[in-house]
C-alpha cells in the first residue's frame, strides 16, 4: 500500500492516519450525537472526532457535577425524595452547569449535520490521503480489525477498545477518567465484598455520586470503539478497492448496466 500524504491540494480529505490515531469522516446520526451529549456532556463531541472540545466538556461535567451535587440529586429523585433532591443541589454551581449542558447537546447535533455535509463533499472529491505513518513516537497504518474484540476489550476496561483501534490520546483520557471514577466510587472494593457475600458492606462502601459516572463511560467506550472499528474497516476496504482499480484493473474494463460484479 502506498503512502499518500495530505499535501493540501484538496479542499477536503475523507480521513487522516496520524501517529496518535486515525480520523475518519463518515455519516453520523445527529440524534445519536445529541443523545450522548445528553448522557454525558462531551461524549457527543468525542464521537464526532472533535476531541479538544469533547475533553473540555467531559472535565467540566465532572467538576461542576460533583460540586453541584447533580448525581446525588438524581439518586434522591429516583427514590422519590424530591424535596431532598431540591435541598441538596448547590445553585451556585448548578446555574453554571445548565448552559454548558444545553450547549453540548445543541453543538454536537449541529456539528454532526455539518460533518455529514463535509463527508458528502469529501466523498465526491475522493482525494488521496496518507495510509501509513511512522515516526519517533511509533507508527499507525490502516488495517482490518475485529469490532467484537473492540467491544469486549472496552467491556473489560473502558479505553482498551480505543487503544486496539490506535486511538491513543482518547484511550489514555478514557482510562484516566475511569480510574478516577473507580477510585472515588470504591466500585472495585464493593465488587470484592459482593464476591465475599457481604452485600451490606458493599452497599455501605460504595459512593453513589461517583459510581453514577461509570455506566455512561462504559456505554460510551463500548459504542464508540465498536463504531470506530467498523468505519476503520470500511475505510480500509475503500482504499484497497481504489488501489487495485488504479493499478491492476484494465482501462477498458466496463461494468454493463444491470450486471452484477462478483
């Protein structure tokens, strides 16, 4: 496979293979991006590949959520203690939390629509892009990977599925967040006590405020790593088809209308 570089001769590229990850333009559902931003601000942007904005919103969500007691208020509301939920909220932080929360949903939805338009334009332009990168920090290349393996590794530990896909920076960020959530929620300690049959002890040691972050990050890591693997495989097949067509297919080869190509 040749190494094509993004030489800025095209207005748009459908992908870029860098040392720390592969960025791919592909069609996305704007409602899915908005939903993930609603589940956890920043996740919708990470799905779209807007990493800097996504990292900022994730960190903002963690800091402001903890200080505003949003998760604790949600727990009390789930239990029917509405008055307790109202009293526990810290409005000094909550009033800062709401605008960015709404912005995250709106911006991820809007960005998904814009990126879909860019994908259509880049797909029509069909310009070559680099498929292999090597440097002092390592190497990255297009290759086919198993989406099920990405799913399984993310299920074991969020971030490992992204590492499998060579999404290095996202993987490190997700793993660090997950370690923080595990540490402050005492989740692993609670699991150990459950295995020993000490259900009351596991319940007592668990910090529900931090524990509520874990379902979101597990779900996001599994979904995003699986989708990234699928799209990475599609990109690999696209590059291979183009290479074989340009270098091995006869210029006189024609596919007749209605004829199936096997």
